[in-house]
């Protein structure tokens, strides 16, 4: 009986989620009730879901069929290690977001709170159902529900025109992706008519059709994950949505796309071809470089984080591509190592990106500003948000001993093992890719220093910032939960790798669990201690010990006196807060070095201007290279098709008449 | 000792590649001449090494010849030329440095990939370095393309000849003496003619910027 | 995990030698810089006198400095001390070595760099943010270049643990590695950049607009400044020891041989003396680069390190 209990319990939890959303509909404007009763309940359910998912990670797979849906096409649900891993990520990240929303929800921001609560919970339920789906039909239903509910959430403040256009672009690209995914499933079922995953797994497609299916999966799931060139919706939609929604979209929804790609590429397709891995590698690298360079030049704090998500998803695709490539050549251990790095990064990114978005939500509510040029010095008035945000920023930069470093460490270890690939071209490619990944990681540290330094450090750039208040209690709990997650994941990676071991065994047939276990819980050594090892706990302990020892020793041997004085002004006493670096200024060196990545337009002042102005607009090349021509083409075709509609009744009757004649002719033959 | 000398060949090849790369990024013309001299010395050392290991005495003569030409004569001539033309710095190259270096990496990877099957056919002791020599040739060519003044272009051409010399040593344990003499004489001639041209260009345009040559186009 | 007493002794000796000798190395380099420029040199122990003087002073902080500003000198010092404890300068039998390998070492330097950049941005003056921006600009290219140079060594010895690298390189047959030639040039360039040496940054400058490292510590005084100066010396010591470990790893004591430290300590001293002289020589003959030529300079290091990896793939050495 315990066997069926897990999956049924999970489905029950999901149903209660939707139930909470429906309850909120009863009294849509009662913000207090929704914020203080419903959202915390939802957070507890997320925790329960996370716990059940972790339990499901170590248990054998379970499946069930729900009679809902169309007759003859019931919903199949299944939980195996891959689903359980992503479900755990969803549970943990959404717990923090829900409890944060309990403190964040306010009256008067567009849509009624009750309606927002319903959309939020439907969104959560849809994401959980996507990873539990066991046939293409339920997958697509859940996928579309996810897209639609998130669209409504993004449009929460639909009075603003830019938010409306952002939402529309999001919906458009989500549907282009969904069509590609649908076609992919269509190819996979190879005219058997049975869309269950079990059947799709059993199909032995010829290499040509398998490649078509893979390409469709890359397009479809890549559009959702924000891979270049299908990324244009991400920097628009994430800033437009309310912060908890942005956090969920960036931290969790993008991961469902990774789940989809892993499911199709490793599980449903029975063969792998070498160039698939190279394609993913190239796309991922391009996306990562593009994302990180754009991150460093942004002036809107949420756009900055959106581009950072693009970069991290690029790195995830690089890892997936490597795993695929190794699997093609039969190098199972290396494939498992690359996949472990990828999945660890998925978990770490879910935690720190959600944390960072929620921190920006607090800042936005406290100051009303999203523009980096109008923030500054918030560490004094908002210490909780600042210090917890610092943990998120350090994790996002990939610094030891936090979570972001472990995935980078594992990925770089994978590169070091790869000197024996069969093709010499790939052998040459791998060091270049490793160097590019290291460069991306270093640039992301640059971007995070800019993000944290401009918002929280320095002097306030506007007067009203001195009156900002710190986050409320529920918000603090949410932020602290996620920050603790970043720290714990970074300090105890062995336990996470234990769980990931189950997933890699499922996908590539090998797992790092036994090797990692053999070296104890303190030391992370994927192959052997001689080869490479890293111990975050000892690292942190020694660092903390030497820091504390130095502080105490200095005070004992000498003294600990401190005096406060004005800052150093180099003899110029009229310093204002405007004389510190703006966000454009901090990013200017990178903008200059990587000029060819941007489409830049600058208005420089001349010495003869009475009121000199400086204006720089940094845009995305892909918009002008791909989207505008496509839009122009679509408009032309639409115009041509529009000629059919003449507006005169006699013409329309003529069309019906012609059709009737045609049918009679065909019937007559 | 023998093992050390065999490894030294690879080391000299690596130094040659480093120097070729350094030449791409250098702006001061005097530094370019020094790097070219260093290349010549590396070449001489490598040739002596291969000659000792394979006991081919013609390579000793080759090395002496290379020393005389590439380390003594040509650098002296280049010094005199830069003095008389009064050039110090190159202007901004046609492609900025990061992009040039990126193209350089791709050329190196391409040359390595290309050379691996060819190296398997060679019987020379230095066959593993064929890829490196090929990469140096391509990098010197790249340097010639992306420079905007005449003297660095000539130095690029000479450096290409150096790399070809090394490639020949790597592939076939040195070329036949007659071919070598012919090539060396060609290089010397090209250099002298190049020098004459430089004075002509300077007289005509008052500058050695080769973009001025575009003005000679028929409109 | 029981630690053998010899290993514990080696670790303690390593820490003490690093903490005590780092300012001495800085003093030696300053002496040679002065002598090469035909000036009278300060005493060899001058950095110690400076540290003692600074510790005694009363600390002064800006009115709006946050706890991050006050904590950073201790954190940075702790990072550099840990870095010195990991690099096998005196012995390869260090208990801390399995805790952090080459990649974690680079991450440690990055952690220190991020903290000091944030502290520089904390007070909110133009100089601090200028220094932070320049430091991150140098760091974003130097860090991957260092990583790739370390990878060249890792590929040869099939390990990223620095102790294992030194063990294999020092105690196997002497061999010339072409990829290490590339890594050597790249490492030299990165060390010059990361330790704020000419041609990237002049450590003795007093003009704010030319500062990189100095601008970061502009607001600090007394014990905070002393700790940051000491941390800078420790960083230079660590980089020198990494360079010696990669390129001249001979004479380092191995496991269970405590008496070998009697040889390795003087050997280290000699190697550092020669290295310090070489650094002073490079500083004297180079001119400081314009700030926007620095990324090009570091890009050369990066590209050379990558080509070193490619050469290893080609030649197998």
C-alpha cells in the first residue's frame, strides 16, 4: 500500500493547491485573509510536496491513471527519479516564494488579489503536473495551462502598455514553443496513435526522424528556457510581472523546460547521435555569453536578473550537451559527471535566482524604483534584505563555499577529463569551451558586484530612499529560507549528489553516488581524492576561524578603537551622491570591450550645447535580424490574404457558390 | 640527454608559436624587430637540435646560414630601415586586438586539427610539431593582413618564412640545400624591394600608412 | 580522518612561514626596485615597521560605512591566509590540501576580490567605485586565464590538487613540457595583473586616477589597512608559491618526511629571492599600460593559456 501512497499524496497536494486558489475566488478583495491564511497554507503544502518528492527520488517509480480528460484519452501520471528531482526543486523554491507573497501581497495593484491567488496556484499546480505527466496529452495540457496562467500573472498590471506588450510577446513565443513540442511528440509516436510515454520509449525511430524529433524538442523547450535566439520574451516578461511571479518564472518555470529536454533526449529517444550534443553545447555557450554580456550593461534591476537567468540556462544547456555527447561515445561515467553538474546547477539556480528576484521585490515595494540609477545605500535602511541578498549574489557569482560554486567545479572537472574523445575536432573544441565557461563565470561575478553594489551599497541616489522600510516578517522568512537553501546546498553537496545519483542512473546508467560516498560526507571527490577534491565545510570553517582569530588577536595585542569621520573627498568638499558610479558607468568597460555584441546608439553632448545630454540605448541584435523581418513577412502575407476579404456580400456568396461547384465536381468523378 | 633534446624540439616549437602570437599583439615596431630576432634564434636552436639528433650535417650548415641571415643581416637591415623611416608605433590595426586574438585561436585549432593526420605520415623526428608550425604560418599571415603600416607587414612576411622553414624541418628533416638557398634569396630580394617601395610610399604620401595606397585606385 | 602529526607540523610551519615571510618578500622586491632605479633602498624589514605602525593607530571609518566595510579586511585576510595554507610551498603533505584544489583556490581569490570591491563601493565616493570597477575589470579576464594556466598543469598530471601536481612534477623524470611554456607566460602576466604590479598598476602611485589597488583601500586606516596590506603581501607570496609549484617544484618536502623541511625551507627562500628579483626587473623595464590596454594584455594571457591546452592535446605533453 505504501507504493501507491506517494504519488496519490502528491496528486492530492496539487489538488489542494488548486482548491486554495478557488477559495480565494470566494472573496477576491479580502487581501488580509488571502495574504495571511491562504499563502502560508500554500507554503506548507509546498514543503510537503518537496518532502514527498525527495522521498520519491529514492523510491521505485510509481504510475497512476486518472479518469479525467477525454474518453479514451485519460491522464497518465508517473513519478520516477527525474520527475521527483524537479518536483523537489519546485517544492522548495515555491515554499519560499509563497511565504514571501504572504508578506508581499498588497491592495490596488491591477488584478484583484483573489484572482491573482487563483492564477498563482493554478500555475504552481500546472508546473508540478508537467513533471508528473506520463503521456503527451497530459503533458501538453499541463504545459499550456502553465503558459496561460503565467501569462495572466504577468498581465497583473495590465493598465501599463509596456506590460501588455511584454505579456503578448511572452504568450506568442510560448505558443511557438508549444507547437514545436507538440510536433515533437507527434514525431515520437511514429504513427502508432498511442501517446503514452511508455509507448514513445518503445518506438525505434530511424536516425533521420529521431534527429527531427530532437531538433523540435530543442526549439520547443529552448523557447521556454530562453535560449538564443528564442530568448526575446524573457527580458520583457520577467520585469513586467510582479516579483514573486518573476521569481517563480525564472527559478522554476525555466527548469520545467530543462526537464522536458532531458526527458525527450535521454529517456524517450532510444538513440543519441553525436552532433546533437555538439549542437546543444554550441547553443548553450552562445546563450551563456550573450546573457552574461547583456547582464553587465543593464540599468533595470529585474532585467539584469532576467539576462542572468538566460546565462545560467545557457550553462545548463552546455552541461546537457556534454552529457549527451559522452553518452553517444559510450563514456558513461563522464556523462554522469556532466549530468550531475547540470542538475546541481538547476537546483542551485532555482534557489539563488528566486532569492534575488524576491529581494528586488522587497526593494521595489520599499522604494518604488526599479531603475538602478535611482537606488543606492539600502544596506542601512533594509539590512535583512541586503544581507540575505548578499548571500544570493555571492551564490550567483559562483563563489565558494556556496551552492553556485559546486556546479561550476563539477562542470570544470568534466572538461578536464575529456582529452580522449574519438574525434580530434571535439578534442580541440573542449578546452576552448572550458575557457569560455570560466570567462562566463567571471563576468557573472562582475554583474553581481554591480547589482549588489549599486542597489545596496554606496550613498542613496535619491532622497526618498532614506525613508525606505525593511521587509515584513513573512518576506524575511521567505528570503531566509532560500538563503539557507543556498548555504546548505553549498556546504553539503554530497547529500544532493546522492539524490542526483538516482536521476543519472535512470538517464545514462551510471551514478556518482558510490564514489562520492566512499570519501565521506565531508569531502566531495567525484573520482578520487588524488584527482580532485573539495570540502566546503572545512573551507568555511578555516576561513571563519582565521577571520575570527585575526579580529580577536588584533584587538588583544593592539586595540579596537574606531572613530567616525566624513568620507575622503580629496580636498573637494562638494561631493554629492551623484558622483559615485552609475550602473551604466559600472558596466561601461564591458560595453566597450564587447561592443560587437550590442546594437548601440549613442547621443554624445557637444561642448556647444546649452543643456548637454548623454543618451545610450543598448539593444539586442536578434530582434532586428530575426524578429522584425519575420514580423514584416507575416504582415505582408496577412495583407495578401486580407485581399480575399472584400467586404461585399455578393463576393462572399460567390465564394460559397464556387466551393459548392468544386465539391459537386469532385463528387462527380 | 637524448630524451631531453627530443623534448626540446617541442619546446622550441611552442616558443615559436608564442612569439608569433606576441607579434600579433605588439604595437611598437622596435619590439616587433626584437621578436623577429628571437624567432630567428629559436629557429637556429631547433635546427641544430634536429641536426644533432638525426646526425644530418647539412642541417648544421642550414643552421649557420639561418643564423647569418635571420639573426644578423635581416634584423640589422630592419633596424636601419626603421631608423631612416622614423617609424616608431603602428597605427590602430584594422581589426581590434580581441577579435584578432579570437581569430588566432580558431586558426590554431584549425591548423592542429588539419596537421594530425599529415603528421602521422611523416618520418621526421619533429613530426608532432607540424601542427604548431602550420599554426605559426597562419598567424603570421593574419598579422600581415591586419596591419596598417608597411614595416609590420614586411616583418609578418619574414616571420611567415621563418615558420615555413621550421615546418620544413619538422616534416622532412630540412629541405634540400638548393631549395633552401633559393627561398632565402627570394626572401632577401623581397625585403630589399619592399624597402625601396617603402621609401617611395613615404615620399609620395608623407606617411607609411598603407591605406593611402587606396588613393591610387582608378575612379 | 586522522591527521598524522608530521602533516599537522607541516601545515603549521606552512602557515607560520607564509605569515612571517610575506612582508619580507615584499620588502625584498621593494629593495630591488629601488636599487635597479639607482635609488637608496629602504630597510628589508620596512614592511614590518609599517604594519606595526598601522596597528597602533586609531581606526577611522566614514560615517556611512556599513558592517560589510568593517568586516572585509578580516575576511580578505582570512582568504589569503587560507590560500597560503593550501599552496604546497614547504611540503606537499598538507591536511588542508584536500579541502581546496586549484579551482577552489581560484574561487578563493575571486571571493576576496568580490568582497574588497563591494567594500570599496560601500562608502559611495567616486574613487571607491572607480577602484571597484577597475578591479573587477582586471579580475574578469585574469581569473579564467589563471584557471586555464592551472589546467595546463592539471592535464599533464591528471589532477587538480596542487599537492598532487607538485608530487608528480617534482618526483617524476625531468621533462620539458611545451604546454607549460604557454602556461608560464600566461601565469606571469596574470600574476602581474592580480598583484597590482607594473605594467598593470603601480603599487607606489599616489594619483587617484591611476590607482586600481590603492583606490580600493583608500578609505581604510590603522588595523584595517594593516590587514589589507598584509593580505596583499600574502597574495603575492601565494602567487609566487603557485608559480614555483607549477614550474620549479624541486626540493619540496613530501609526506612523512619532516626533516626534508630543513632542505625545503632554504630552497623556498632561495627560489623566492630569485623570483622576487625577476619581478623587480620586469617592473623596472616595463611602463604602465593605459587602463584600456589592460584587458588586451590579459586577453593575451587568456589566449596563450587556451593555446597551451590545445598544444597539450596535440603533443600529449
